[in-house]
């Protein structure tokens, strides 16, 4: 039986990571190249000529005299943590299949729990922004799901109290294998909400398959084709492949969140879902995931604590 190429890929070892990112100057060089891959460019006027003010680690534009730091206007802005700590946190978050809690980050990085929590949420915010820029394409399976509520006793399924609704979708390739995943919290299950979500996250030329749950028909107006399948009998067929992957991924993500974080508030659920989607969508390139998240961090606006504590946007 052939090996699973995703599971058996080398990834990025801790030794190799430390060889690349182990010193502050190495991290500064990597961040500079990620932010300005073709050389420094003034954020204000776009001029490329600059001075480096060594005493303050600032770049000054020769044209407009605007000064900026390496981390200004990025997710690392105003942080007191060294880049070596940030990048090591990125390594642990991206290379851990089941996720990395803030408590574990605190222990591994030797920082306070507040600093670890801020880092965790900021990196999740970057992951969500990165994944939101990718629209699912091709053959897409769509399903409704819920987070939270009573785990034993009480009403189960749709309409159960205390549950947070979210949409789950997987794009499959011509062989039927899952390629990209998207899971997004929504305000409610209504045709209007589903349509709004699909316009943002599903390419208009896609073919979408769902069950016959009424609100999911809201996707029909924004894609090339929408098919609704009666699922009452298909799960009793051992040869059935429809919705296999979407149900598997929903179950995997729920178990991983429960196992790693134990409790996740509804208002922060979008960030946790985005974390798993980002790792899944980049799973073919585990070794490059650290560099990818660093690049995305340079184009993600700063997230002050007063904003970080609020909920992530729906969808």
C-alpha cells in the first residue's frame, strides 16, 4: 500500500527551523525579504531609496523622509516580544496538526499567558485573513454544522439551544480528493446568510452539492450549478462517497478543538475554525508553511488588544 504523501512529508524539523530562524538578525532578514521581496519600498510614497537609522532600527525614505520600522503596519507591530519568539510560535502553530493552545505556547516559549493568548489570536487572525482571500472552486460539498450546546442530554441536531451555527465546505479535485476547506461561523441558517457567505467564499463557476436543508439553496443564485441530494438513504450504502469528506472533516475539526482547547467561546470560533482550515489548505507544503504565515503576517494590519478581545467578523 503506497504511503500517504501528505502524512509522510518531511515538513520542517525543529533543528532546521533553528538553523534558519534561530537568531534575531536572521529573523529580521527573513521578515525584510517577506515584506519587501524586491527591496525596500516606502509605505507612504513608494520610493525605493532609503537610509537605515541604526540607533533606532528605522528605515527613512530619501524622498519624503517618512520613517518606519520593520514591524510597523504588520501583525507584529507594537509587540515587545523578539522576532525569534514570534517565529518560534509560528513554527509550533503551523507544524502541530491538532493545534497548539495558548497554555502550551506559554510553556514552550517561556512567555506569560497573556502574551501567549495575544500571539495565538493574532496568528489565527492572520490565518483567517489569508484563507478568506481564497474562493473555493470546482466541485464543492456544502453542509451545515453546529458548535457547542449540550454534549449529553437535551435536544440534538438542528434547533438545539446553545449551539453556534457554521457552514462547512470542501472543494474536491477530479479524483474526488479534498483540496481546500472552508468553515465559517454564520449568524443563522437562512437563505440570505448562505447566499452572502457563498458570494464571498465560493467561485461563481463552481458546482455545489448539498443536502436538502432549505437554507442551503441560497447558494444557487451565486454559482454555476447547485444540486440538493436526499441523504436519508445514502449513508446506509457502504459504497457511498457523497458527503464523505465533508462529514469527516467536520468531525475531525470538532474533535481536535475539543481535545486541544477544551472550551472555545462562540465569539472567537471563527478564528479557531480558520486555524484548522489554514493548516489543511497548506498541508501539501508543511515545510513552507512557516514562511507563508510570515508573509501573510506582513500584509495583515496590526491588531491592538482593544480590538483583539472582540469577536472576529462572521464568515
